[in-house]
């Protein structure tokens, strides 16, 4: 069969199918609608999954950037402390790491990432207190620790499906009670973490068990005595040897100076003194006037 003839037959079949399509669509309308609806649903689900995946990736990148900024701020504070400067305030200032972590937790739709951001925000608030030099007033300590407790509590509510995050948030609440000198409440929180079977394998559970064993050490106030000032040590200075320049040295300094034998000339004076034989013969000018 020639190719021209085959093409003509296919064209006729297509024309016949198109002419019968309205009738076929009318007879199979239900099936056609179901197929089209399935295609639309599959396409929408595919587009939605791609969008969700892209949003999750962007969220993870944003959160990683916030953690990197937090670490950079801590390094900056430590470097400033080595130079005698205080930059601890940059952790809690407006637009700082703590503020950005809180905004991230409020704007993200991922509860687990929001819980982790709230835990990191609470840790940042507590870190600022530990990095602040000098004595912290009771009011400042209480206000900032209570802010940290609020963040830990919100994280606990968002991390219900993640035991590790729940244990971390609860452990943070125990640390806050310790910093407020509420040691009995802190011990109770640590016991709940240590005895909760849902937290098995969580890092916070091991930390709570260790805290229970050492919490008595943190109840004692430690005072460091000022170091004794060392006595000043007298520095012996070496004697200074002063050499006078010899004006009799030759002009050529490369030649060693020769000793000079100088004998002072003493004039030969022979004086002959003749005493008068008779003292009475003294001139009258030398006799006192009576």
C-alpha cells in the first residue's frame, strides 16, 4: 500500500471520529467529566506539593540563617569581653537574634520549627543574662527569666508531636526555676522528665538525670576572694660607667692611644731671706702711733 493511500485513509478516519465526537461525548458525558475532574485534581495536587516543598525549603534556609546569626553574635560578645567591652545587649535588642527568632516562630506554619525557634529564643534570653557583666538586679533577672519561661511554655504546646522538643522545652523550664532559686520546683520538673517513658532517648532526659545528681552544688553561693596584690619587686639597675673623652687622642681613632709621659716643670727658686739684726731699726711707718 502506498504512503499516499495510507495517509488518505487515516485522514478519513480522523474526520469520521471528529464528526461522531459530539454524539460520543453526549453518550459518555459522565465518564468524560470524571476523567477531566481526575486530571484537574492530580494537577492541583502536584502543583500544591511543589509549592509546599519550596516553602519548606525556604523556611529551613531562613531558620538556618537565624541560627548562624545567633552564633555569630555570641562570638562577637566573647571577642568584646576579651577587650573589656560589653556587647551582651545585642542578643536582646530590637531586631536582634531573640526578636528575630520570636517573629519566625509566629509566622511559620511548621509547628516543630516554631517550637525549636521558641526554645532557641528562650536560650538567647538566658544567655544574655550570663554574658552581662557586673551584678544583675533581682527585678531584671526575674523579668527576663519569666520571658524565657513564656517561650519555653509556648514551645511545649507546639511540640506535642515531637518528644525530643517537648523534653528540651520542659528542661528549659527547669533551668529557669533554678535561676530564680526555686530549686524544689526545678527538681520536680527534672523528675518528670527523667521518669517519662516518652522521652526515652532524648538528650534532655539524660541532662535532667545529671542535673538531679548535681543540683545540690548549685544551691551554695560561691564567693571568690580577691587575689592578693603582689609586692613590688625592686629592680636593680646596673651601674652606669661614665667614660670621659680623652682630648689627647689622635685624630685617627683607629690608632691605639699611647701613654703620655709628662713631667711638670718646677721652677728653681732660691730665695734668701735676711732678718734684721735689730728689731728696733724698723721704719717708723710700721710703728703704731700712741
